[in-house]
C-alpha cells in the first residue's frame, strides 16, 4: 500500500513535529518560572531601609510586585492558550491521518449526484421546485450553493483542507417573491449538509431587534440571535436598521452586534438580510462591513402575470379547491390590473386574492342552496370546491371601481 506508507511517514513526521516541541516548550516554561527572579532585576526594588509603610519606597515596591505578578500571569495565559491551540491542531491532524489510514485505497470519492441524494439535498431542491413556481435563476443559484457545499463535504470526507466561503446571504427583491421560502429551504440544505445544527429560520424585523430606549437594543438583538443559533436569522427589510439621518439611532447598535456575530459565529449562524434591491444596495454602501461578510447574493425578480396565475393554480391545489377552467382568464385579467396598483406584492397578493375568491365562492354557494333552495338545498362536492369566474370578477370589480375611494385592494 503505497498510500499507507506515505501516510505513516507523515504520521511519524508530524508526531515528532508536534509532541516533543510542545513538551519542550512547557519544560522551558517551568524552568523559567522556577530559576529566574520573577520580579526581574529591577534596581528600585532593592531594599533601601525604613519600614515606614508610608514611605514612597514601600508603595513603589508593592506596585512593582503587583505589576510583575500581572505580567507573569499574562505570559502564562498566553503560553496555555498556545499550547491548547497546538493540541487541538495535533488532534485534528491525527484524526485526519487515522481517517486516511482506515480508508481503502480503492475508495472512490463518490459522484456528486450520489452525495446530493444521499445527504437529502436533492430532496430539498425538489421541494423548492414544487413550492416555487418559476424563479429559474433563483433556483439555479440555490443549486450552485448546494453543489459547493456538497463538493466541500466530499473534500472533507477525504481529509482535504476545506474552507467554505461565507454562508451569509442577501436576498433582494419585491415582497412576495419567495425570499422566505428560499430561506427555509436553504436552512434545511445547510442542516442536511452539516453546516447548521438545526437549520430553522427565525424571521426578524427592525422592531424585533431594536429597542425604544437606551440599553434595550443589545438584549433584544442578542435574544433574536440566540433563537436563531444553529439556523438562519432572516432580517427582513434590513435597511430599516440604519437611519442615515440620525447617527444616534439605536439601529446602529444592532448592526454592530450583527456584524460581530456574522464574523465570529460563522459556523453556527447564517444571517440573511432581505429587502428591496435598490434600498439594500444603499444600505450596503453605508455599511460596507455587511457587504463584505455576505458570500451569497440572490436576486428575486418579480413574477410575470402568467407565473402568478400558475401560483394561484398551485395554491388552489394545495387548498383542495378547483379553479373553474373558465375562471383563469378572469383571474389573469385581475392580476394584470392589480399589478398596476399600489401595494402589489406578488405571491402574497395572489394568496389574498385566493382567500377572497374562496369567500365569494362560499357566499355564492350558500345563497344558491340555503337561500334559493336549489336542488332541495343539497349541494355537491364540486360546488364546495368550485372557484368560478364570478368569484374573481367580484374582486376585479372592486379594484376597478369608478369611484376610486371605494376601491378595495386585497
Ligand atoms: C501614613 O499615612 C496615613 C494617611 O495618609 C496617616 O493617617 C498615617 O498617620 C501615616 N502613618 C505614618 C506612620 O506616618
Ligand atoms: C417589481 O415590481 C414593482 C411594482 O410592483 C416595481 O416597483 C419594482 O421595480 C419591480 N422590481 C423589479 C426588480 O422589476
Ligand atoms: C363552478 O361554478 C360556476 C358558476 O356557478 C359554474 O358555471 C361551473 O360550471 C362550476 N364548475 C364546476 C367544475 O362545477
């Protein structure tokens, strides 16, 4: 086994490189501690007579003793820290070598596809496909990130050095374009791949992070961070944390804590900031440290009218309703008109429209059977599931009301 010979050579080399060096180091420290005057050869420490505790010499001696003591403790702490770090490195290296030793020469790295399936990543990507209509570019980006994690994991399994670039993310796009859904799937992918312990998503807005009074912000921000540990902290409309007009705004404190956590807790927390693209770009220009800590930017485009119609179809499927074939045109008409009006929010607007259409369907069916007594008051299963053109026509009329003050926006 050519490989194994090389490995054991490595083992000997590294064992001798680490073990005796550290033994040597601690031995030197002990010698230094016991043989040398720990106070150094400071002239002013020499006894100059008089035991008057108020004499200036007495005070100086106490001070010097104290200083020497602190200095000595610092050196000791630093030495301990270095030794612990060396020990951890040594153990990691030994574990890696043991892994390589145990691995048969013939073991293939495995195919990327195999890993995608085995680790359940493909499953999450499929779910994302199922949950989200369209968004091809977004799905492609998620897939790329997943592929990077999979390859990193394969390298790790073979004992190679790995370093995943920052997993912090920025999701830009209008409301209702699927940012939260993607965050949830990303969290699951990270968990499946072992980059997050839990992979849950905690959604936070400025109100959750920033307090109203002095001293309230840090605890609030830290509380949300604590909740999100092991998963994803999704900060929606993150730019509200920064108030350019007021440099004493408490949001600043929250940003500083977030930046710190993003830097120091990379392996246990992924921070995702979300919001409109233009405002987010501005936010990053004010807080360049935020930009530099984010490794993945995903841009969520608006849905087209056709995609929104498809989203409605998926929603009705999930809610166990049937949109009548004749109703699709009316719904598309509604969506096209609605897009031109304020507060349009993509999939969220579709959900609201669907909720109102279901309500209209219920009212229609109730009137038909309970009030008009059609069919002796007995309604069919189809009636209970049916969302018809009339049901959408009502919400279309509402937004097109000639008297604009009477318009109802869902
Ligand atoms: C030393 O100083 C303290 C206060 O500074 C004073 O009360 C005390 O009497 C002094 N003692 C002597 C021995 O001078
Ligand atoms: C998305 O649509 C909104 C209006 O609903 C518009 O203001 C915004 O600029 C659009 N965003 C993109 C990226 O096209
Ligand atoms: C749904 O209701 C509409 C209006 O009452 C009706 O014209 C249509 O045939 C119904 N569709 C189904 C599948 O029952």
